[in-house]
């Protein structure tokens, strides 16, 4: 079964959750289906979902007999202990011959190539492909298709499809996320259930208040479902080749009708574009059977508040309710210490790095003993971005300490143009290197003459992934902040490249294009903005009264921080003994004065073998920062 618009093949891609669903959906007007096995995919909540080996083999055979394609989702982050099982599964898939694998973890991509598997590779939406440089790098790695970032407008795809040989897949209907792909890390911290491992507990769909004066709870992070049914001509003309429907947890009784509505509309357009019209009856049927309210998401522009279902009346399932982040407790600390054997220890000095939001903060960090300084490229307002003059002064003040520049977690053409202008001068300014968060940045700056270090946005969860990034030229990798202790310990043991670990502070756990302050005030990207994000502190208050801080940077990206700081102080010596090359304080949210005191406390750590002494220092940290302290993902095994 094939559809063509001119010479371009058009594919309607449908989700499958169970084998029973497959048997119905494969008879629909879909050209291809995608599903996962019992492990290694992004829908791992329900044991009765996903397909067994036998079901996968049968499904691929059936689909191919009907002239349809099958794509297997192999797109969550693996741990080291899962790699052997993953390889067995991959060898099975190579025998079965689906039409492609959908991957997120670049460690998985590396192993697929090393095993010599003859399977096309598609990058998952969780790879967050959002710029030309990432596409070029993916093509170099043998990737044939990308599921583009949910925030990429169709006009950008139109341009990229003309400039590159890459195939583009785009979500046209279903559940969307408020955060950028693979950049929601809160579920792993709160529940030990990582959104990058198919276990997201959806804290984005909790009810919140904007402040304590507000009487009713609203849903300021609850994104509407996307639907592009009424915009199929624009979608087809954009260069998208695969129109993807989300919904692997939806029953076939719901999906088949939805798939057929889209299929019929696509067929009507490609057979007679000038005579095409929107079928009002079909449109009404689609709307009446919606799960959530609908929007076009980012297909045409940054949508603002119209993309949020603020009242949350159609939320179909509550995955979790607000919970308090764990305080540090002695039992957990002792358990972590007991997991370290003499043969695990390495004779290596750990350096202390500090990420700063301003020049004043850098000076406090230097004065109190930081070994390495990171200048934020996404600066939290009210501070302003670092100028070249600031950078020169920062390097001079830091003396013989290394100073690095942290690139924005996502970079569009505007950012590349601006940072290309800066990066060419950084070496002369005394900057030692760059912290990078995506493949596009590696592609753009691999020949800059600057050291490249992987930031935590790369989600490095296993040693094979670390090896992949080492091969791409990175000299050090920051471990995933979702890594529980066992995973982190294995990464430190097996990584061929130095590992950095964030030990203190508040790393961004939800990274968003959506501006919460603007949405609250009904301001869109086309309106005059009165800088609501800096007129007062931004917080979201959940049902148990916890206040989640939100910062906007100079690009208006929103950064939701955890309620409590990550604090590894009671296990700092343990981590150091396991071979942590660099321990980082993620200090952008601290005032310069507070940051200086936090750095001093870590700098002066000596003997923390006594748990009581460590907990006295944790209490001191609470008093210094005014925030609770937690082990975050290290609370979990």
C-alpha cells in the first residue's frame, strides 16, 4: 500500500499497543504501524501492553503480506546491565526484519552498528532533533529518518526537506508534552520512574496554583492534544513524509476510526488537490471523539496559552498526584555506602565545578575554592547574558582555573548565528571549552579548537552511550541526573571517558518552550510582552503546598526547578571514591552570596565518614539556601 503526492511518498503511520489492537489496526487505512516489544520502549507502564517475540514476528509477517510497513520502537535509555539482553533482542529483530528501528539512546545506535545489523534507523522524537546541524550529524551516522521535535513548525521542515536528504516524520494527532523531547527529568527524580525509560508519571498534568492567593487549582502545564486534520494540505506540502498518530495506549476501537478519517482525507487531497475540501461531518466526528481538547501545537507558530487545557476537565487518566520530594535520610545514606566495595574504589582526585548565572556569582565561587567555572549560556532573568567583556573579566578573575561556556540546551538558527560569532573569539578570550547538549553542537563546533564536554541534557545513562560521545570528540560526559545509584555506579566503573556528576543545586527538570508567565496573562509571541517573568518570582504550587520555582532565560525558555536541591554532601566521598572526575554545583538559582557559602562548604569537606557530621552539614546547607535538600534519583536503586 502506497500513497504519493507527485513523486513523494506519503505515509500514514498508526500506533499499536497490543497484538489484538494490531490485528484490527493493520486492516485500517494506515500505511505503516509502530509498536514496541516488552522492553526497551517508551510505553512501559502496563505489562499487558507491547508485543512478545512471537507476536512481533507474526505482526511483521502479516503487515508485509499486506504491503504495509512495521517500525519497532527501541527508544528508551538503557542501563549497562540491560545491554546484553538488548543485544539479544536486536539480533532477534534483525532476523524478523521490521522496516526500521526507532531509537533515542545513541549507545543503542552504536551497538546496532557494531552488531552489523541491517536495519534502517529512525531517530525518535525523544532525540529532540531541532536543527540542521543535528540532521547533518544524524545522516553521517546512517540515520534515514527523524521524528522531529514537537516544537518544530512546518515551515522549518519545508526548508530542511529541501536542503537535506533526510526523511521527516511528524506527529499529527494525539498526546503531546509541555517539555522538549527527553528534557523532562522530574519523574525520574520524584518517583524513580524515568520519562526517558517509558515510565513517565506525568507531573506536568498535576493541578497547580500560580500563588497562594489563587483559590482554585488549574492545569497550567497540561498541553492539549495535537490535531492537524484540518491542515493536511499544509502538512503534505511541508515535505513531511510520515504522518504519525500518537496513541499506543489507546484501544483499536478508538484508533481505527481516527486512522480512517485521516486516511480518507489524505486520499482525497492527493487525488485532487484543487478540489479538496474539509469534510464537516468527519471533522465533527473527530472533534466529538477527542480525548482532550485539540490544538495545532507548534505546527504554525509558538501557540502560547491556546495550547494549554487550563481547566483540565478532559484529562483522561491520573498517573500520579503531587508528592513531596524525599528529604535525605540516614538509612538511605548508609545503604549507598554499603554498596561500595574495596575493588570499586579509584585513586583519583575529584575537582569541584560551579555553574554560575553572573559575574558576581563567579567571583564568589572563585573566592571560595571552585576548581572549574561554567558560564551559563541560558542566563536566568533578572541577570543578563555574559558579554565578551564579562567573559574576559571572568577568565582574568579565575586565574589558572579553567573557565567553560555552557551552550543553550537547544539551539535554533538564530542561536547558531549568534554563538558562531562568539565561539570564534572564545579561545582568545581564555575560555577552555564548551559544554554541549546535542549532536548539532558537536557538529558545529568539533573543529573550534575548544574542549567539548557533554552536559546532562545528553542523558548519558550507560557506558556505551558515554563511549559513543567520546568517539564524537567529547573529553568528559555529565551523567544523567535521572540515574539511580546502581546505574551511576556502573557508568563510573565502565565508562571509557571521564564522568562528571552534579552533586548540589537545582538542575532544570522541565525545559520548556512554553512561557508560563505569558500564558497566565494571555500574552502570545505576537503580543507586546511586559516581562511578567521578572516582575515577580514565578512558582507553581501543587496540591500539597510545595512551591516549584520557574525561571525564564534570555530566549524565553522556561526552566522548572525541583522543590528541593539535589544534595550529595553525605555521599560525596563515596562518589569521589568511585571515580567522579568532576563534581558540579548547579548554582544558577543561588544568589552570589549563597553560592559562595555553598561552594565553601563543599570545598572544605574533609572526613565525612561519620554520618552524624554529614547531617549537621546538610542542616547547615538548608539554613544557607533556605531550601530542602534531597538525594533526588540517588534515593532509588
